[in-house]
């Protein structure tokens, strides 16, 4: 499903998935959920980061010794 949603499949593979989605309500629901989740995440990424959260994230990064 991920490759299909990411548009990482060949034309032939897309056709196979679309035929399956037309006949499989479970996979069709999963696909709809995945699309909706991506929409929500994309919209959340468009929101400006609050200053307090930005400061907290900077502190976490400064305290990290993962280099």
C-alpha cells in the first residue's frame, strides 16, 4: 500500500493494485485511511510552529549527544 500511495509503482503494478482495491473493501478502507492521514499530516506541517515548542525542540537538540 505504501508504494502505491507514494506513487512508486510501475504502471502495470498500479493497474494491479487498482483492480484489487475495486474488489477488496478492506484494502480500499486502508487506502482511504492512508490518504486521509497523509492529508492531515501535510496540513499539520503547514501550521506554524509555536515559539514555545520551537524553544523546547531546540533545547532537546542542544542536550542531545547523538553526534
